[in-house]
C-alpha cells in the first residue's frame, strides 16, 4: 500500500521527503541525496502498459494499473507526488484510489510564498507569468526522461481542493508551521505514520533528524555535494534548489498588486487554510 507525500510544486514536499528518507535510513549521517522515498510517476512504473505513456490520456488511464503493479509485493511504500488527486473522463479514471493507497500527507504553502519559488525554479520572466502558472490547470512533463511523465497538477486552488476529497487517512501539514514549529509538525507526521501503519520511530532519532534537516544544513550539503533532484536546467545554470527557504517572506518580496491579486484569486482556499 502507498502513503502519499502530496503537494503543489514548491510547497515543502522535498523537505518532508528528505526528513522521512533519513529517518528511515540506517545511515548514521543525514544525506540530502538519500532516496529512501521514491516518487510517482516514473517511467519504470508503466513498463508494458502503453506505447505512448507521454500522452496525458494514456497516462491517466494507466495510473491505477501502475499502482496495482507496485503493490503486488504487499509492502508499505511512501511516495512523493505533485499530481493532484484528479479524475479523468468524468471520473472513469483517477490518480489513485483507496484500494492502492493507505493515506496521504498533504503539504500546503501560502501561495504568496509559492509564487516566488515558482518564479525562480521554473525560470519565469516575471511575477505575472508565475501567477499565470499557478492559475492554470497545469500539466507538467510529458517528455522522454525517466521522470518526465505527465504530472497533472491543476491550479494551486484545485490541487488543494482535490486532495481534500481523499478521506482515507488524510493529514494536512502547513509549510509555515514546519518552519516555525518543526518539532511539533514533524512529530505530527511520525505519529500519523505510526497510527496508520506498522512503522515505529525512536524519539531520539526523530529529534536528531529534525535538527539535521534544517534548511541551513540542507543548503550547505547542496553547496558541497550538489542535489540530485534539482532540475537539469538549474544544474546547468548553477542555480540552487535550496535557494531562499525561510528568507522567502512574501511580506518583504511581493509588490502590493501581485499580493492583492493572489489574495483575490485564491481567497476562499486561503481563508479556509488560515492564510487570510
């Protein structure tokens, strides 16, 4: 069965994945290139299922089948995804279902902070372009790389609303709380995992991993070793994945007109989450 780490892009998913990867690892030292937790989709998940898996329709039709194949080993797996909990062809096909999924940890971040990370990571020309990205029902990928399969993320608001519909073992984590109260939030995550699965964690290792997975430590490791999961374009341009982190404070960065437009477009969801 799969436990999902799901989020809209640039919302803290990688941070939580690295924390859990190192918590589950037998290695003594924290390593940002530790890949104990994989991601979905990968091309290898769809072997022999379609001859054109780059096509959105073919991808959507085969997601559940790919997960059924993954679950044939009857083992628990935690997988990162940026896919929304979408449905296709009027609900005939869905990203996942309760037969293949044990639960979801959904990480959400204030869209007023997300926009700066979108601007930098996806090399947008300006904040207006970055906001268009967040407003669109976006599909990423669809190329021939191993991780280049279609990723149906939708808009920022639709992504958040979609995963709310997954009622089986749903935990929402706010990125801002991870920054301000990391011990409380990471213990929420580990308690959730222990409740819904047979995973057990030593408190001493949880505290140690929280301390080691600080943004400062991850940024220093990227400087020293590089980060495998950074985009190829960013690697070529020598742009870091762990870029602003806690310094990405929309209050100090955003122009008033962009701030107000974000608050207007995503008003309902932001109020519900507590950002307004």
